[in-house]
C-alpha cells in the first residue's frame, strides 16, 4: 500500500510537492532519494512526519526510494565492538 507525504517543501527547488513511496509506510525521520521534476536533479528528503497510507499512487506525486546507505571509505574503521 503506498504512503504519501502531501505538500512538503522540496530541498532541491523549494517548491511544495507531493511525495509517494509505493513500497510501504513512511516513518518520521526516514530518509529518501528522489528526483526533483523542476530542475531534474536528485535530492534527499527526510520525512518530518509519518506518511499517509493511500489505496493508490497519487497522480503527479514524486516517487521516493530508500536513501542509499553511507559506505565506509576503504581503510577507515567502521563502528563495531573492538572487544
């Protein structure tokens, strides 16, 4: 079931857009990747609230994808227990 964030300011262009995640619920604080239709540039959106579950994709809404996980540069220590 899709989840919708209505009228959120786009961090790329500053305009309000509807954003939709087709794969499940949106939790507050979750980060998503998307492509701004105004400037055709990638962006990162952090949900400020839980998404609204809908029965279908909202026409014109910008599709969200899970944000890529940060990778540790080669040779840098990762966060793990050293014991």
